[in-house]
């Protein structure tokens, strides 16, 4: 699979929310595009990711 342009191997399918947690993202502060479609945060737990997918993950950072 591709995550932000980098090849990663999952080995098995996984829930998007679990993958984000494993990668160190706080799910409340990210936007995710899966295969060209924006995924709602409420759907992170029910969205399954496989090795065939392409993810773009953007983190929100506060500042001033």
C-alpha cells in the first residue's frame, strides 16, 4: 500500500482507526483520503484498509 507516497506492507486488512493509531496519529486531528475519496472521521473504525489501497494522511497542527 502507499501511505503519503511511501510503500508500506500491511500483510492483512486492518481498520483505518487502528492503522492511524499504530502510525502514531491522533485520529481527532487528521484528515484521510483513501483511494481519492475523503473519509469522514466517524467512518475511521468501519473503514477497512488493505495492501491494495493508497492513503494520504494530513495532520492538523495548531499555532499562531
